[in-house]
């Protein structure tokens, strides 16, 4: 499920017409890092890993859609950041990647 979700996020990024090539490349790199970090979590806590991947998918969808709704995007990004709350000590790289994704999506001008 996680691999499918991340593949869908990558597809959304490829198809997003409102992203500059630099932002698209940055987000694709971050999603690749997310895939790496979340694979370790999947072994320990598969439900949490699925949840984080799902929040990342919704956040990417909201931030890259042509008819953006700022409130929905902000909520999705906030939910993504909340999905890693409490992981800072045990999974610092995962937390850092998720926070960078959220920050990058937020900085798209929303």
C-alpha cells in the first residue's frame, strides 16, 4: 500500500502544471527520501507508515491542484505534520523529511 501511495504522489507531481521544474524536482527528491525513511517504519509500525503516506498523498494533491483551496491545503499539510508527532526521537530522519515536504508544499504560495 505504501509503495502504491508514494507512486501516486510521484504521478501527481509529474502531472502538476502549476509547479516550476525546480520545485517539482525538489518535491520528487523529498518523496524519494520519504519512501526510504518510511520503509523502515513499515517494519515496526505499518499502520503509522500507511497513515503518513496517506497524509503525504492528500497534501501533495491539495498543494498541486490547479484550483487550489488554501484552507483545504493548509489542513492537509497540518495533518501531514501531525502524523509524525512523537516520532522526533525514534525517527528523526523521517520527521525531518515530512517537515521538509510540508514546508515545501506550504511555500508554493498557498
